[in-house]
C-alpha cells in the first residue's frame, strides 16, 4: 500500500488579526496554488498537494497495453504511470479487469486501483471564500459546504460569535477551519457521536488549543496536551519507580467524506528534543487504541521516553497513525408503507421499518436490523456496517413534503449480535421516509505525522 504524503500547513502565533488574507498566485507546476500572507506577515507562500498527472485516454490505453509486456521494467513503469494518472485511469482499468488479462496484469491493475482509492481518501478539499464582515454562521456554512459536510453547533449560539473577514483561494480545508477557530473560539468537538455527515462545533474545541497542527489532505493532527509523571510503588516487594511520558492528540477527519475509524497505536519513527535526546520508547504500548469512532474527531495517544537531561522542546516528532477507515458511502433510504414493512439490505444485513401508528402530535414506528446467523465478528466489515445501522440518531426522518422531523426518543431490545429492534417516536409530522448514510467498505491507511517545536512539560 502506498502512503500519499502532503506538504504541511502551519499558522504562526504572532500578530493574529481578525482579517485573514490568503492571496492566490499562479504556479506553473500545479493546478492549485496557495499563497498565505496577512498584513502581519503571518504565513509564507506554500503550494498545494500535487495533483494527479494529466493523461490522455490514448496514453492510458497505451500504458494498460504495456502491462502485458514480457519486460518487467516496462510493465511496472506503466503501472506507476497509471497510478499517477489517478481517477482518470480508473474506468479503463476496471473495463480491462473485466476482460481477458494475465495474472500479473490483474495484480498490477488491482494494486493501482487501491492506490488511487487511497489517494482519493487522503486528498482534502481546497476552499475558496472571499467575504468581509460576514457572520460566523455564514463562514462555517460556506467552508463546510465546499467540503461536503454541514456544521452542527453545540452549546453555542452562532449569533453571538464575532463577524469575520476572510479572503481564501484554494486553501486546504483544515487550514481555514483552524483560522476560523482562532477568530471565533469555535472548533470541532471530540466524542460527540451525532449525524455522520455533520461536523460538530463547540466553544474551545480541539483547534483552539494552540498553533501545532499537521494537515494531511482531508486529515489534521493536533496535540492536545503533553504529560509527564513519575511515581514510586511501595505495595510490592520493595519500592519500584515508574514514569510515564506521552502526548494526547486529536485526529480530525471530514464527516461525510469517510465514516467510522479504527485508530491503532501511533508509530513514532523519530522524536528528538532540543538537546538531541531521542524520545522514542521501546515499549509503545497496546496496538489498538480506539475502536470504531463515529465522530469527526478521534483522540489518540503517543507514548514517549523521558530522557535523563530533558530539553525545553520536542524539536521534531515524526511518524504515522495507522487507521482503518470506512469508505464508499451508500444511503439507506426507506419509504414507509401504509401497511406492512419496507426493507432493504446491506451486505446480507436486512434493515426494515414498520408501518406508522399514531396521531398528529406523536407518531410511532419500529426500526429493525437483522444480521445472518453466525455472522457476528467484531472486526469484520459486515459488523462495521451493523454498528453504523444501529446509530438511530444518524438517521434523517422526513415528511411526505420533505420536511425534517425530530425523534422524540427511542429504545431498543432483543436479538443479540444477530439483530435488534428499535422503537422510535417522532414529533412534528407524519414520517414518510428515513435516510441514513452507511459506509460499506473498510480501507487501511497510514496518516503521516510531522510535528515540530512542541513544548516539553
């Protein structure tokens, strides 16, 4: 699997002002260009992540034909060119796979398709917004819309936030979100498991805690706190000393672009302080750190080794976060029937809703999920789908006129691992349709991390 690396983006900490000036410039080497500089000279010019290599249909067909060459170098050079061509090469490669191919040709085509899919997952949106003295609500709405998500404000009235001025052209999504966090005091929240297509925003969220951030396309990594503690245990046979040293961070993803994530233990390849001490520990801890997280913000831990003569800062912290992410979103879409049930299935999992009963003020229905007997496996792709379908609060319920109505409470019971039935009440109208995003595949990725100049405790 190929890991796609991106240029890092960072904000300086001095001279912040309420106006962002992100002036665009033309760069001959890439279709997207970003210049970030405000009146105080906060940011230096930098370039966007490299785009896929442009290729004509004739070139793509020629490279695919070269995959049948008897010469190894020609075959593998062609495979690299197809991978670099990105999404433009996908239709022709899939068409070729459905026809007559050699075993190695199939292997190279499938490998390229996986690499292109992974690159798509890692690629983050670029934001363009040019506005003066607009409301924070308008700014967040525009930025999130361009990324394919919507803001969901919790414990905060958007009307109380300050007006913002922003001039951005082809700027990475998380870079703009971090600046809005500085200007408004509002940023993404960890641990809120709501609608998978909404970005939950709260006062003093994870992007309001400092300037340390590493942006990797559609992902952002930011440390939240750094801890060092030493203790002596007198309860064993003789006192024993122990110490812990770690960084707790947050991994941000864009809701709607991917689904739930499983986060493995962070792999640190380099960690040094300003005295030149290596902080890489020989005991990295448990392999798995988090299960399926339904939020756009997932917390993670970086275990480190405390040196004998510590410095003042961690000058470089480099490595990657292994994750299994849910991709390929499909929509559960069930229309209620006057009588009986409406049903559909995802990978053998049957989902159904009963007919509605009630009155103009309160309606009731049941929502049932049934998995094939013996199919329970907590780490399987099917169980991941099952877990998503059980998130009743991720569903959108609408009337026949398309108006969204609210759940007035739900409860579930029965079935065990193979199935469960939820009893749902809604107010505000007669339910006509229930929709829910479901991500049907899992992909393994390595999110690169390269943080600099983090203060030591």
